């Protein structure tokens, strides 16, 4: 059996193997953001399918402007916390660990239970168009510029949500600093045109990331696993690059590590893609070279690429997205030598909800 299937230590946790379920939005919570039994069935299926670690979909962090999608789950009140606890308990009973991904939508805002007004670093629209499989909005809304008081409130939302996550029994927390959501927006020169202490230089654009990591670390303690997902590109602008290049990304990784992050989760269309104008290094290469922080890699991991990637990044977890959607039992299928199905995007139509997936699977089985 490949060592990728062997029990492994990751931060202070023991996992059944090195495969992780990548976070993927499914917009299937109750309208008020409370996780439900349908979501519990969904996550339990991946645990039973053999994934050593599950990372939840992006989960909103306050009742102001953090929510980005209708029927997105939150973890900001007792009902939402208890809904997640029921999911965590079922995942644990099935033999897996589970992290919650905490997300503030910022400018990438399509719908909210609480407000019609997004807030972001600057009054800048995301590139491209809203994601049709997550909602019916056809145009982005111009966000209100966050005041420094708004920034502090957003950080408090991450902290309270982290405390709720720990109380719900999660094994760790991933802050969403990738794919064009709020923390990533502050890092981005497309989104961030500020001239205060949160804009301009990379050190300033990093400030909210560092402050959030430190504040959450103080809240959950040193023994609780905490990390951050990082990318350059966004969901509608996958080719964006930091103007500071590889050295800038290295600075972000080092700052996150030094602020208290136990792991960095890199995501790109292909984990091996050269991520910068100069040189051949990928995002994952930079994290590996920095050292002192655990690594999760994501992007193009499947039944053929995983052995080479596991060898290239020998201590990293491999986060699987599309192939996991198609095969919730992806890991067990690998163990058994069974065929791995490709993702049929019809599963995600007309919306990427769990009910639509179940209906698609029912029709396939008929």
C-alpha cells in the first residue's frame, strides 16, 4: 500500500491517510444558515469514503456582510454551532477529522440573509460575472469601502466563529485567504486600492491577515490546529498574480507562519503550475521551501497524479476537489483498485446544491 494511504501526523493530529476533501460551496444549509441533516449525510459520505480529513465549505463569520451566497452555512450563533456539531459527530464516528473553513465574502457577494450591501477593501468589482451555479445574480454589486471599524468587526467575527467551531468539536480551522474572498482581496492589488495602513505596500495589505491569524490563535489556544488557504487567482480571475511575485508570496507565507498558522493550504488550477512570471516554482514549492509550517496542496489531484505529488511533497496532505465530487468514496476506490469516475457537471446544474446532486445520482442509477 502506498504511504499516502498510511496513517500520518499533521500538525498535532493523527489522520488515517494523507487525502483531504477540498472545501467546496454547496449552498444547501437552511435559509438562516443553519447546517442540516442533508449536509450531515453529505459530509459523512466522504468520511465513510475514506478521506482522512474533511475541510468544510466556506462558512460565514458574522451577521453583517460576511455571507456571500444564499443557503450558505454560518457558524455565528448557537443553532448554527449545534448544527455543525451534529455533522462533526457523524464525521468522527465514521473515522475522519474535520476542519471548518471560515470565510468572509467581501466583494464576491451574491446573496445574504442579513444585508444587500457587500463590504470590501475598496469599491472595486470582481472581474468576470457571478457564479451562476451559486445564485441568480447576473452582475456584481459595488461594495462599500470598509472602515477601520468594519475591519476590526470582521476580525471579531472570525474570532467568535473560531470559538464556536472549537465548541462544536471541529479538529481545526482553515481561514479562507484564497479565491478572491475578503482576506485575499486585501492582498490583491486588483481589489485593494486603500491608502491607509491596510493598503499600498504588501506589508500593509497583509495586515488584516496577520491580525486575524493572531486574534484567532489567541482565542483557540496554541494546541488547536489553525491554518489558512492561499491563492493568487480568484474564482473569476484565475490568472491574477501578485506584483511582488515569488518573493511576495514567500513574504505572505512567512507572515502567516509567524503569526501562528500551523498550515498553509495552497490552491491553483494545477498544483504544479509555475505560479509566477519569473521562475518555475509553484505556490506549493514556495511553502515547502519556506518551511516551519505544514502544507496542504490542491489543484488537479486525481487517481493518476497523486503518487508523484505525494512523493514531491512528502509531508503534505492532498486535497481533492472535482474527483471527490464525482466519487465521495475516492480514497476507498483507490484502495480497492476500482474505476474513478470523471465529474459530470450536470450534477451541479442548475445550481450546485446537494438536492440537485442527489436527483442527478437518482437518474443515473435508474
